[in-house]
């Protein structure tokens, strides 16, 4: 393993991560999106640890990660929450990819594309927008239906203020977002393989 003792900031942009990966092999990239999102597009060499699995088993995961870890999601918000969870479990040297995989793709970084689902944020926009539109249309016949749209608006406002999203958490549990969910033992085996010595 190549060792690089250069200190790095907690938040890294796409260029910094790309340079790091090119210069050394001690950066471990953990993607904390849903398995469906990961299947659709991910960074080469990254490992998928879904948010609920990471939250529930943060201490066990911390024991299997002994190098710098770069956390990745779509835009950075879920990665920041994962950082807090792993930090609370005592894991040092955590970094978040600023802007997430969206920023990496925009910057021309390598990504692997596959047959996955829409990003969770896009799914939230579709569902929330559809409910609001339906509420407005139905309210022309049943005036009280306008409160359905008002409720969604209040929920989105609360989500922005708290940087959480109840609708997103619910959608992440739907079958198409949970296909190919890795079990804990598989995740541990993958993380252990990252540290296996390579032949020279």
C-alpha cells in the first residue's frame, strides 16, 4: 500500500479526489446511496454501504476501516450524515466529496454506468410534485383537497430546514431501491479485501 501522510481537509472537491486516487491507493471510497442509485452510476473502485446499514452498524464498520475514507452520495448531504455517524463511532480521517457524484460527473471524472434507478432526490421531486399537482386539480372540485398540497409544501420546507427528508427515507425502502442490497457480511468482506496485500 502506498502511504501518503499529506493531511487533507474534511471536504474534498472532485479534482482533489481524482488526484488523490491517481497518486496513491490509500483512499477508500464509500458510496452511501441506495443500491439502486449505486447500480445506476458510481465511482470506479467505490463500495456501496446503504445509509440504513451504515447507521445501524456504524461501530462494526469503523472497525473495518483503517485508512482515509471518502464518503460519496448524490450531492453531499447524505455523505455528511454518514460522516457524523462514523465519527461518533470513533473513525478518524473522514472526508466528504463536495457536491457528490453529481459534481464528479460534471467535472469529467470517471464513473461507471449501469441499469439502476433514478437518484433518490429525483424520485422525491416526482412524488412530491405529483401529489401537489393532484391536490391542486382535485381542489377545483373538492376545495379541502388544497390542504394536501399545503401539507407537502410544509414537509418540503421542514426537510430543507432540518436537512432531512422523510419522503426520501420512505422511498429508499421501496423494493426497486433496495434491489441488490448488500448484507453485512458481504460489506465486511469487501472492506477487508481493500486491505489485502497485492502481489508486486
